[in-house]
């Protein structure tokens, strides 16, 4: 799916900074003097966004302008990447009036942007077979701090499917001014949504013909620096966010209506229509794979595996190709496609077998699952497949060649989406997984010697999202890379991997078994006649969340999960138990934990541990409970067994 062109200041994550217009350009350039920054914004400041103004003007159906102005005062070297600007563009966009400058501590201009500071390159990143997307890259840096970097430019659009969003505070750094202006003909309708019910735009009318244009303005000023521990990672939790969208739109002669989800889905279906037809020879081959006795789920699994074995994911970003897939016959012949093309191809395979399926637009992600059902707009960057039954549904991720049929994974589970049908678009929701579906069950035997060394045999079964970690790490990599990953995951500095095997990877099984044999030199420590070793060998937590007075945003997990470990320790000859760790049981509103160590006979210690995270989202007001839970888990995971030498 083609995304709206966004500018990126390279600061760890993608940063979208819309900006500029009208009076935003007026005034003395010495306004960037550091002494003019409000004192409250200078507290512990690494950088301060001086002005971040976006002006978006709709001229007509296929012509609009986005004008950007951004100025940031940088106090420390780790924020110098504010001086790096990426502006992507393609056949539907033109970049005009790109300019920039550096200013010193007093707001005096150091130098302006020169042509040698601008690079124009292809946006090809290896994931696209062919693309007409390009990118302008600008870099402006100074060696003496503090200094201010300013960028201004304009983007002209010849399509209006995607309109810009605005956030009052895109990063955790303080903001002196952030402003969003949207101008359009007075008779046109602007669909807009704001994350805060109390924030309303200021509406005004202007123009030479007695107010023939109107302008919506959202603005924020003097926003202090935020701490990640307080607000988390998601911008929508701490910033005022505004989305806008057209009612009628057009791209590359495909006109659409975005007033309802049903209407938007009809437009998207027009891009899919008659593109699910396979050659007769292929249809015959597909039918030969299906047996009369096969259940519908078996048929789906066979065809899904066929798709995985015969195609590979490659993005195509060329003109309307950012939205319209290659037809199924093309994918069959060439063996590749992007998410849209592969999903459409999968729908065609299922259609050949008499199974009705639909493409589904979705926005994937690691943590946040927000889908704004009340605001029809292009909120999507990915496509999957839905096979609905009367009482159930099978979901298919068509860009991954390693996962089993029916498994989505954390990237697309538990979120809203739009099913595309001939009748239009329908809001649907992908499944919410359970802790038991995302399990990691380990069983190990540890033989401890009197020298403190240990031999370990271990089998770990992973399912669901936890199995995906092995799939992604182990699929199509060398044996040496697999060994490196295993040792890194174990996080035992002295571990020597003697032997391993992986069951279920090549067969795309829902369960993955990892079998290991290890040597652990100096596993235990000595003090006089005593030997000490930690009972939790396999799955130890060491980090405690920071103590903060008040958390402002929820805590999010990619998925709920269940870990269970069972370890049998065979003690060395000549030693007996002096101390065993006490049993620990923890229960919270979102989790549970049990750790237990018992002695069997004179020479066997059995350690069992169960950790379950039950929720995707933990409310901010549960932070103290959350922190105490993990503090207690870390303490329990440090628990040791103490052996003492038998008296002669």
C-alpha cells in the first residue's frame, strides 16, 4: 500500500512534521535567539522545536499544496539529526521552494542551504522490484551548540486520496509553537477528527470574493519536554492528533467517495475488479491439489502453502500500482507481488476451489491497535485475506512464506480493518490471541558437577506469536547464523552449544520445537564448602521498570503470552541441600507468576516457573502495580540454591 508522503527528521523513528504558512514566515530572524525560548521549555532540554507549522491548501480535486516550515534549536549532539531531512516524492508530487538555514545562539544566520547540501536519490530500499518514488535528502549541521536549524519547502500533489495528519508534539522534545492550517473552497466539506474532544479548530473565511475560501486552524504552544517512562512510545497517547480526509477524491482517473466506509470500499474494489482470473491450465492444477474428502480448512491450508511455495514478496510502487495490485495471472507467471497482489492472488486460488474470500485493508504495527471506525479515511498500509465462515473466520497473511495458514501474528492481530467486497467496505476486526495461544514451554535437565560445570539438555516448544520469533530468525539462514541466534537468545555468557535441532519449521507447523544440548562451564560459584547456582536458567528477567511519580499513558504489549519452565537439576556427588528458595506466587489485574523449587530425594532439585501476561493494554493508573510485579519477578529470578559439602 502506498503511504502518504511524509518528511522524516532522522531521529530513531519516523517523524512526520507538517508545517508553515502566511504569518509563519514573517518577523525578525533573530526570533531564533535562544534567550527568547520560554524558561520552562529549557529545563533539561536537549532540543526545542521553535516552530512547526503546516499549511495544507486544497485548490481542486486533483491539486493541493502542503507547505512546511520547521525550526529546531539543538543543544546536544545526540539531537543533531534534526538537521537531516528526508522528503519522498513520486509522479503525483512535486517539491518546490526547498530552503534551509543555520542560526547561532543569538539567532544570527550562520549560513543558508546550498545546492551541494541537497541529494536527490531513488527511494529503492531493496523491498521494491520497481518504484517511481524518489527522495530529496538535506543535511544541515553545526559544530557549536546551541544552534538552530530551519527548513521550509512546498509539496504540490496531483492526487488527493491521502491528506496529511498533524500532531502537536511529534517527539518528546519541548515545542514552542505547533500549528496546523487547512484551507479549502468555502463550499467544500472538510472531514476532520481530533484525539481530544476539548480541542476545536478555529474557523475563518477569507478571499477576494467575500470569503470564497475557509481555513481551519489547530494550534499548540509551550509544550514541555516529556519523559519516555511517563508517556511511553505512542504519540497519540501524549499529543493532540488531528486527521483530515476528503469526501470525494481521485487518483490516476479512479474517482472515489470517502463519506462512508461502504463508499470507500467500493472504490478500492474497483481497483480489484476482474483481476482475480487465473489461466485455465493453472485452475486445473489447483483443482488437482484438492481432494473431495478435504475439509474447507484443509483446502485453505493446501492452497495457502501453494501460494507460499510459488511466490515471494516484493513491493511494486509505480504510479497507481501503489494502490492497485497486479492481476492474479501476472503473479502466477512471475512468482512475485506485494501485499495487495499476493492477497488478490490468494483470493483467486480460493475462488478456483469454490471458496469465497476477500482482501482486507489494515494498518499493521507493533503495539498500538487504534482504528478510527467513526472516521472513514485511508488509514491502511497493508492488505491481508479473510475467509469468512458462518460461525468462524480464517485470516491469511500472504507476505510471509514461513507461517502456518490461519496465523496472523502480532503485526495484524487484534485491530480493526476494512473488508473489501463488491458491495463496498465493511469494518471487521482481526482475532485477539490468548496467552495460551502464544506459549513457550521449556523442559530441561541439568547435570551439575562438583567443579561447578553443567551439562544441559533442553526442549522448548513455542506456539503462536512466540513461535514467530524462531520462524523469522531461522527461516532461510545458514546453520552458523542459527547457532549465533540460539546463543544470543539464551543469554548465558559461558554457554557452549554442542547440538541443536528444530522441528516444525520446514513443515510450517503451528508449533516449533527447539532441542538443545549445552555445556555451561563455571555455571555454579563456590564459597568454601558451598556451591551456589540460580534456579532460573532459561528465562530470567533482570530489568525493573523505572520508578516514576505518575504514568500518563497505557503500557502496551505486542500480544499476551504464557511462559512455563520446568528444570530438573541433578546434584553432584558429595553435596546436599543447605538452602532452597521459597515459593513465590504473584497475582495482578494483568498477570500471574509462580516459581517453586522442591527437593526430590537427596540428589534431585526440580524448579518450575510460570509467567502469564493476560492483557494487551495495561492502564496508566496500574503502573505502580506493574512495576512492583516486575520487581518481584526479577527478585524471584535471582533466587539461588545453596549446596554444602557432606561432612566426612
